[in-house]
C-alpha cells in the first residue's frame, strides 16, 4: 500500500484499529477464496447484482 494511503488511514484509526481492520480483511479474503475453491455457495445473505463480474466468471465454468 502506498504511504499516502496508509497516512490517510492513520488519520481515521489508531494502530490497534488498523491491526484489527487488517486482520478482518485478511480473514474475509481467506474465507472467500476457501469457499470459492470448494464451491461453497452463499446462504443468500448478500445477493450479487445480475451484472456482477463474479457471476459472469461462474457462468463460463
């Protein structure tokens, strides 16, 4: 991440919050990759719009 982005982040969050935010983002990224690799479907908590790129890539499988 560029220093400018991190500097802007530090304007809004303290160090502990940045660590928590980073860990949460990393966890969600891991979950998404894990679920996709194992073809685990959504429980429909968040429906993607019909034109979302992720749906286009699923259609081509």
